[in-house]
């Protein structure tokens, strides 16, 4: 075997190039996601994980591969997001162990890295499934071991790993029927292959190309419709457990895996010493957090509603607005400390127009989010703290965000008095905010806001993303839907007709004021024309039309 080795600086460069290459191709990898349980996008999750690892590597020492491997393992664990990101972090955890105290890396050490990484990754998953990133990693590791036996150097070994990775990836549809049905290969395996191609690209002295990869192992654009009723456990829950004493053991991790397995699936508990990373799909995220608290303090808590994420994915929304990137953006725009005030308000709102309205009505902090992008507990907690108020009202404005808001309030109870107003819609949140008087005490405000919220009926006009049957009515993909207080009430083919019928049904519940916010897919001319028709139809009602700028909903309407 030729004496070819990789130095610490070279390994650093390989990781940085691979991170850039993965970032370039994340959307192509995302297109391979076809599972009925969406855990964000695989490409985005793996890219965010590797970007965090690359930052840790860039900030650390690079004299030896041991130093770089340690930073790679820690950074990928910190940044791990979703199933694919956590599994990737475990592969790199194996790298960190194998590279410990080593100066350079040869072919034999690379094979050992993969062997330990695969072992760690399989151990982290309660029910390992073949035909996934695990299989691709295992077969690439076996190829590395075989290459060492054939006396190949480290660069030739990487070539052999990539070749085997491509073969295994092409076979994944034969291992998982859902892949074959959709005509795609496994997205996590593809992400891993992209990373190793990035490694080789760096060693060859090549630049990351501007174009995305076009040959994704026989990829065909998915066309099947997935029904989110298949999602048994609706909340993707992730958090870190920290123990300053560094006593978190594998036994602790295994105990936690078992109890979490009783309330959900896709359980991953990885790490050890001072830090454990936890991931679970569950219908009881609060209970999962309580289990975690038995072992230490919690941080970086994130709870995503996967049924809403599924809708987001189908509508082509960018999942990156949820979670890490958004949190980073909020940190970057943080302002200097403000003087503490008595009462503050945090509102979750989507759409430039609606954000402006809530700000003008007195909301101190606006979290960009809603139906297609549920903010995490961490996002809500950060916004609460940023109000610098003794008492903070949180307006979730969506039934799927109330739980995360409640959890944020619970976690901050020793620092701030957080009152979650259970607003399930934008109009309810607006009514509650209008009812708040900063001169009144917090208890009176809470009662007034709750009363105003409950007196508001709301409706929304959106569209169907799949064929289905609801309330005995057959609905086709693309049909216009009218929702009254969150329940399907009207369906049809024309936006304006459905909107008017839906408002009529809402008015049956009472009200003399109609306030509409039109979305990004409605022109001002269309909105003005509808307002004129409503004024003519309901001369005794006050009709107001405003630009909301929201996605997914043609109109959001409040009736009081």
C-alpha cells in the first residue's frame, strides 16, 4: 500500500468543501423525500448538520486529524437536525473516536472511522431499516475495509467507497417498497454519497460546481400523493440534555430510548458525557421533555408539527424558514437590551401585511410563522425574552402552535410571567391584541383579551392539496376550500364564490363587522372587487379589506 495520508488541514478542507457541495445539492436531495412521515427535508437537514460541523472545524485547531475529528463529531452533534442529521452525526461520532490522538489518516484509519461510525449510527436507531442511509454507510464501510485488504491508498479507498455507495444507492428501491413505488432512491443515502464526493473533489483540487447534480442514481420526480393521515405521531421533538458533571452514560441513553419508544417512534438518543441529543416523533412532546429533565437540563428545544410540515412540503414551501436558519436570523438581528416594561406581547404571524398590522396594534415581537411554518419552543422563548417585559402575552394564532407556546411558558416560568392566549386564528389574535390596554393590570388584560378572542369567528379560504372525502363530500386536488373556525364548510372551483359562501356561513354565528386580509396570490384589484360585492350584499355590515401577504390562504377573514 502506498504511503498516502491525509493531514489535519486537508481533512479540514475536505469537510468544508463537502459542506458547500451538500448545500449546493440539498434541494435535489429534498426531491427524493417520499415517506409519509416528513421530518423536514433530508437535504436541508443534512446540510444544516454539516454546516454546523464545518463551523466547529473552522474554529478549532487543524494541526492533526484528531483535532479536526473531535470538532467534526461535536459540531455535527450540535447541529444535528431530523433523522438524517442525527444519523450523520453518529457516523461522524465514529470518525471522532477513531481519529482521537491521531496525527494523519491513511486508508486503514479511514476504514476504521467508517466501521465505528456505522456501529454508532445503527446503535442510535431503535429499529434500523435497510434501504436507508444506514445501508449505504455500511456498504461504503465494507468497501473501505476491502480496499485496505487490497493495499489501496486512502484516495483509492475513497474512490472504492463512492463506487460502492452508488451501487448500493441504486439498490435501495429493492429494499424499501415505498422507494420503488415512487421511482426514487433513498435521500439520506444520496446525501452521504454527496458528502464523500465532496471529499474527493477537495482532494482532486476541484472547485464546487455551480450546477446541481443531475444524475441522482435513477431519480424520478415523485408524483404520488401522500396522505398525512398516515402520520401516527404528529410532533417531531428534538432537544439537548446537558449535564455539567459530564456523567451522561450509554445506560442513560438506553433508558431514555426505551421510555420514549413507549410514547412515539423514530427515537434517537445519541451522545454522552456532558451532552445527549434526543429526537422522537410523538403525540406527547411535553411528556418527552419531562423524561429528558430526569437526566439534566434541556436546551435547543424544537417541536415541529409534521402534518403541517407535510402540507408545506407538498406546496413547495421552503422548510428552511423553520428551525435553525430562522433562529440564526433572529440572533443576527437582535437589538441592544431594552428598558424593562410591564407588559409585552409576542405574536406568531405570517405575511408582511399582517406582520405590519400586528406591529401597529402593539405587538412587541413578531415571529414569522403559522400554518406552513410552526415556530419552535426555542423561537417563542427567545421572542418572549426579547420583549424584556415582566408579563408577556403570547398569541399563537394557530391551534398547532399553542402547545409549543405552552411549553415555552413552562420553561420560562421562573424568569417571566408568560400568559398564552389560545388564539387559533389571525382574527382571534387581532381581536385579543386590540382588547389589550397597557394601562390595565395583567389579570384584567388577560380576561379582556380572552373575552374578545372568544367573540371572534374566523374563516379562511385555501385550496386542497390532494383528492379526499370530507363530511361526505368529495374534494379534488386544487378545489377551493372555505374553513369556518378551523372546520371545512364550503368547497368549490372559484375563490370569490367560495369566499362569499363561507362568509355567509360565518355570519350565521353572529357579527356585524367583516375584516378580510388577502394573500400573496390575490391582486389588489381582485380584493377590491370582492370587497365591493360584500358591501352590496351586506349593507348593514362594516367591510374592511387589507393586504395580508400570507401564503397558502387566499383570504383570512374575521367576523365580529
